[in-house]
C-alpha cells in the first residue's frame, strides 16, 4: 500500500511503500507531469514518520521509528534511540548523515525558494521536535564532476533555534510561513515566522487568542502526514488551523469541547476583521462514537467547517459580519461523497488530503449544486448565501448569470428579507470592479442590507470583539500588505467607508425639483441658473451631463442582441442627471480614500462602474425578453398585451422598485418601454393609478406615439384625455399638438387663458375696451373676459409665442362653458 507522507511547495507528493523483501521505498509524484520518481530505498521495514526533499532534489531528509515499544521490550534495546532523523545525498546516492537520534518524534521540512530561482548551493531544513521546539539547519553543498552534489564536510551543520515552548504549529508550504501558538497565562498567543529566499527568517505577526492550551499535546499541521500518530494526538491536542486568502484574509479555525452531548462548538477568528464568531450546532440524535472532530477546509473566498454526515458550513471570509452571507447545509445537501471520514487536512487552497486513505483531492464548489440549492431553498438566508456564493465564486460566467436572472424573475415575491434584483446588481458590480484596484473592495457596497435580523435554523452564533493582530514587516508585498490594509480599514470603521446613496438621492431630488428636469432640456433650464447659488451654475450642471454622456458612450459595447429589447435611445434628462451625479459623487468618494491611484484610473473605474450597472439592468431585460419570446413590435397600442408581456411588465416594475430603493439610474428608454407595456396590459383605472403613484412615468416618446397612433374611439378618447390631463406643463405644451381633437383644443384654450391671466398680474388696462366681437354677446362676464384678453394681447403678453396659433373662438367658448358650469346652468 502507498502512504502519502508529505506535499512540497511545488506540488510534488512524497510517498512510501513496502517492497517484497521487507524493504521500504520512498517515491516522488509530480502533479504537473503525472510522473513518478524513485528517490531512495531502505533495506528493512521502517515506519517513516516524516520526509522532505529540497528544491533541487539532491537532498532527502527522513525521520522514522526504528522499532516499536514491543520490540524495545523484547530485544532489550533501551540504549538505542527510538527515532532517527537522517540527511541523505540522493544525487547521486551517497553519504548519509544523522541529524537526530532521540526518543521523541521529529518532523522534517525543507524550505523552498521563490519560483524560478536558480539552483542554490545552500539548503535550509526545519526540524520540529515532539519536545515542543523548532530549529533550522543550514546545509551547504559542493558540486562535483558529473553533476554530483555532496554535503560540504565541515563538521556539524550550522543550526538556529526558530521557536521554543510551542503547543501547536502549522506549515504554509505555498507561502513559506510558520504559524505557531505559545501558551501565555490563561490565554495563548499566535505568532507567525516568515521565511525569505535570500534571508533567514523574521517574526512578522502576533495575535492574542482566547483559547485554553494548558496540558495539551503538541499538534503539527502540514508537517507531513502520519495517520497513526495523528490519530493518537488528536484527542489530546488543539484542533486548530489557520487559513489565508488572496484578499488579505486571516482566519483561525478552532474546534472547542462541549459538555452537552450532540452539540458541536467551533470558533472562527476573523483576525483581519477584529472579531470572532463562535457557532453552536445542535445535532440530530446520533451514536456517540460517530461524533468526531470538525474538519476545516480552505476554499479561498470561503472557509468550510465540515462534520461528515452532519453539516457543512461555508463561511464567507470577506464578509463574515452577517450570517446570511454564509451557507449552512445539513442532510444530503451537506454530504461530500468521497470525504466521509474525519482524517482530513487542507494542505493548501482548495486541496484536501484524506490521511487515512492516502488520497489527495481538489475541492471546489459545484455551480450546478449551488444553482439547485438556490432554486429549491425555502429560506431567505440560504437564498442570499447561495446567490452571493455563485457571484463571488464563479465570477463572469455568462451561463450561470443567465440562470440566476431566470431564478430572480421567478422568485421576485418569495424573498421577504431582501430584494434579489438589488442583491444581484450590487454583488455583481462588487465582484466585477474590485480587482480593478487595491482596497476598492472596502469602498464599494457589496450588499443592499444594513443588517440581518434573521436566524439560521439549528445554529447559535455569538460574536466577540478581539484585539487586532500586531504586524512587523518592512517592504513586504502580497499577503502581508493586504492584511495590513484590512487592519487599517478596521481601525477606521470599515462599514462607513462603503459608498452609499443617501447624499446622491438628496442631491438628485433637489436638482430635479429645482429645474423641472423631467421634461426640460439642459439649455432650457440653464437660463434659470444665473441667480442661483454658485454650485448650481451652468458649468456645474454641464459637467454633470458630460459625465452622463461618457457613461452612455460605454454602452456601445452592448452585444448584437441589444436591439432584442426595444429600449429607445431617447433623451431622458432625469436619468442622465442621476448618472452624472453618481459619477461625480463616486469619484469624490474614491479620490478621498485612494490617493495613491491616479485620477485617470479613478475616472475609468467610476465610468465602468456606472456603465456596468446600466448593462446589468439591460442583461436582465434581455434574458426576460428572450424567456417570454417577446419582440420589438409590442410598442404598439392597437391591441392588448399578452400574458408574457404582463409578466415582463411586472418584472420591470420590480426593477424600477429596486432602482428607486438604491437610487440607481436606469438605461435610456426604460420608462418609455415600461409605460408602453402598461398601456397594453393594464385596465385604464389601474394604469392611471400606477401613473398617479409614480410607478409609471409619462415620457414624451410614449405619449406622442399614443396620441398619434390611436384613433378617437370612445375608449381611446377616454384614455387620451386621462393621459393628457396628467401631463406636466412642459410636456403638455410639447405633445398636445399631436392630438387633433376638440377636447384637446379646449384644454389648450384653458391653458392659454390661465397663462394670460397669470402674466397680467396686477396690470391694469389703460385703453377703453374695444368692440372685438363681430356678434356681441349679451352675457356680460364673457364680454368682459374676451375684451380683457384682447387688451392683454395688445400689450404684448403672448405666452404661446412658440406654440401653434390659438383659435380665439375656442377660447371664448371654453370661457363660456366654464362660467355656465360654475353658475349651474345648462349650455347648448
């Protein structure tokens, strides 16, 4: 049988097996080339504890047990050391040097230089003793003829003590880091030593943990794998593991002892966030012998706490503050078929070693299983967690995005604790934009929720604030720099660093009300800015709309199916104002916190953010449009809408609701298309109710088409009149001319009289009243009104100079009708 004894940094696996002549062989398997290499053979049966090979594959360090306790008692071997640690020259096979001959177990591990470094004349070897200390040996080699490499014969090998009096240690072979814990009074201290390719080593981190470590046996993680010995140590030592992530996350996962049967307790110390969460899980009735220790696995964006046959808890490392961003599974959902025992280790990201079976697995989250969970789940906490996991773990996967949009369109009313459209848009933007610049993840929102008041069934969570780790490093890039940045964010109250739309909403509403932007053009309202305060100047507004134009120019990247959804490229000044304001405010926000990023780069990030936001809304619309097999011809009003159109109208209403909740802009033409579907699908009273409540917005494009295309049947007249009566002043002046109908003429006359009287103000007529009417009316109020209007016109007050000519007879007739109505008289 083969037994894996170690995994080196370059992915090479060291294994052993027994030969036919009771010999013990050591081999090397390369994961990249899928090739095996025989390294060394002992001509007797040995129990190898630990083994490591240097980067150049010239030196082999081996630690093994020479005999068992029974052999020692029967053969009177008291004077012989139980464990032996050797350093062997294997290129070529030559000398063997004894490093340790002791009665305590020793683990060995060569240090590896950075990738691509030339072969070195020096190797460094760590020896970890069961007596709770670690030391480093420096081995100098000499190259001889025919590529032979031998250890330089200079007496004892130089060595240095790395750490003493430890109770737990973990080796990070990928980043060449040593994490270890030393007891300190009633608590414990986690430290980290970073090994450098050109230097010796340096202590770089210290963090105090509230974990009892008294009377515990030394436990070693990733210093080779000896299943038999590890099982003996497990019950007497800390079940603890440290995980790091590419984004600068540092987690300490620890399984705790519970006095209550069928209860599992484990803590996750999010050191990069400054708090820890302790989870208490109540299990279903099960046999006591089945309860084993929790297994922790590193999935980079997630840490997994796994108890085979019971539960699988995926904890979001980047956003662990709310439980709804982590996924807790039980039953069949939590079953990992090939990992059903507890002798599991996670040597590096997304890798799991089954020490008992001697099998190494690559572990990842299944997109298919995640979508199935999203679709079948009945709990909001699971839906939220699955949605974020899919977007975070499977970034920029078009097929997955399409299926998520389909799920959203089918579950708009089933999620009670969150809006799935908002979460999809915000989380997608977060995942797309954060790689653009360092620390951008601390400045952009990642969820629409401010807090989470729900619970996860079967799980109790307690959160405690902990002291932040202390870092000591100079000019260190990569993980340590990112971790330090995370810690600085915690010091400055990270939640307050995230961009939010409160100020944007207030500014947008103020400007919209001040200038009536819903139906005016920029050059119309710029005339009114001369006497406003300085920040409301024409230059300020011009800059806002220039920002919007830049955003809209990004939308040219839409694919060839963009026209599948009939969004019109119309001038929606209210939405353009919102786009421009979002660009300006987001740019100011990033400039305050990303001083080291150039202005040009920040401008690009902001434009991409807002353009991607509009693009996401468009993609939602495109997927929904395709699903219900709609076409662009639906923007006609000569027939009623189909069931598919009504479904799309409902989804658009929810998109609008989500956009209003986040104060985010919508693509050009969204309101026009929404109103067009509303006219086709809704009964008149419901349509008017939606308009009056702001759900549907009257746009010039849609109203003009409605007035021009529909004939004047009784039902259509009622619809047109209801729409026209609700038009704002500016829009009404533009579109009423497209409806050639007496009712519309009367409305124009009413507006004309009203504006004339408003313009008149306190003005008095200076001329005698002329005899204007060719057929004088005996109704004196009407005579007075028409003569006064004529006088106003003669004085040069012409409110409709830019409009079509107004029929004076309609003005007189309208005035007469209004007067008769007020007097309660009949008019014929």
